[in-house]
C-alpha cells in the first residue's frame, strides 16, 4: 500500500479548475472515507480561477452531505476557515497531481515544501520511494501525499453501492423492489427524486457511472 498512512481523521479531497476534476475519482475517495470512517472534506482550491457560478455548480451536488471548503492559496481566501475545520485532527491530502495539495500544506503550516511536483514526478518515474511526514502547526497535523492509488479502487459490490448514499437510503423503502439499485428498475423512488430535483442530477449521474464501472469490474473478475 502506498503511501503508508494510518489513523487519519480527515481526508482533504482537493479539486481545482486545473487540472479539471475527475468527479468519479472524487466519488471513489468519498466512498472509501465512508468505508474507513474517515471524515471527507472537499477542498475547492484555486478559487481565484473560478467564477462564483462555477463554485456554486461544484458545491451543489454535495451540499448537505459532504463538507466543503473553498480556498485559494494564492489569495489566501478560505485558508483560516479550513484550518478551523480541521483543528485537533490528523488530516491527509488526496487528489490529482497539481491541484495544489502541497501549496495548501505550505500555507496551513507556514512551510516551504516544493510545489509543482507534476513534472518532477514524471522524471523520477513511478517506483521512487516517497517518505511520509506529519507536519504540525496550530493543533493541526497534516500529511502530504502524491496521490492515493489505494483509495482510487472501491471494494464494494456494485449492487451494494446504493447503501453508501444517505439520500438514496432514505428513499429505498419507497422503491418497488426492496433491493432496488436505482438504475434500471421500474417504480424507483430515487429516479423520481432525481426528476423532481430532490436528488441532485449530477451526483446521480456520477453514481450511475461508478455503478457501471463496479459492475464491469465484477463481471471481469467472476464471470
Ligand atoms: N492560481 C492558483 N494556483 C495555485 C493555487 N494553489 C496552488 N497553485 C499552483 O498549482 C501548481 C501545483 O501546486 P502543488 O501544490 O505542487 O500541487 P500538488 O501536486 O497537488 O501538490 C503550482 O504551480 C502552484 O503554484 C491557487 O490557489 N491558485
Ligand atoms: Mg504535492
Ligand atoms: Zn430505486
């Protein structure tokens, strides 16, 4: 398993305008947090590059379900708010390369770790040992990582995926079938809720994408 990290309280899932978010990957990170009892926080970084409208669109699918921090290490916006959110916790970064994980660590801990690791990473190749260090500052402990391949695979059977979405679980008893996966079944309360915008359309689409992927993985493995 790489990186070697244990006993994390919080996973800071960093997204930014560049590189464009891979929302399915973010869904997977959130699911793994649920499985491992880790508190996920989506950190929308580089807010200086996003319009108010874009920020709203990014927040919307997770509103009320997942905590969100909007920040910019460039302007300093939202940094104190994030620090308050993770006070007393051991937090770890996850997210695509170059979204600004190390930059956020630097502003939180007043450190000067090297940013812009994208090209260096390619130069060094994939199998370089990378050390893991806990930085401590103002009652916050943070760990930088260069990605989280272990959390990018989800060890859930496709027909159990729906149990990890609170808003789906609440409606399940209203579906015709008690084990409805909310995909192709008739009389599905979740699909109705998506239609009436009670459940966010985009989050549901991400669920469907992940469902298909898990189903395909399952088929390859066992059929
Ligand atoms: N515009 C903008 N650029 C940022 C911000 N935070 C980080 N960056 C830039 O994004 C690039 C990648 O940052 P880095 O911290 O190395 O990302 P990491 O690979 O996720 O650790 C660097 O060029 C940073 O200067 C921000 O808030 N706004
Ligand atoms: Mg980095
Ligand atoms: Zn259903």
